[in-house]
C-alpha cells in the first residue's frame, strides 16, 4: 500500500458553490460531459431563468481557459 504524503491527492469531497445557481451550472457542466446526458432537461433548466444561462456560460468560459488544459 502506498504511503500518503502531504503531496498526495486527497479524495474529492462533493463541492458545493455558495451560489445555488452557479452550483447547478457546475453540476450541469459535469453531467453534459458524459454520455446520455438529458439535453432536454438541461435546455429547460437553462431557459427557465436568464441567470441560469449566464452562470452556465461563465462555467464554460472558465473550463475553456488554456491555463486549465494539460
């Protein structure tokens, strides 16, 4: 068994953004990366409130930052 050090990655705990709309946008972003995502449910969520579309666009912009790509 490998010994854990200070540099070892820790198991990911569920992250919750303090803003519920941003949190939902983050969840949708992750879900949409996988196969079989319910695009119709996503589109309903996004269309329900202009803040949803804005939050999702911000998440997508951050995810597309070159600094985050390997």
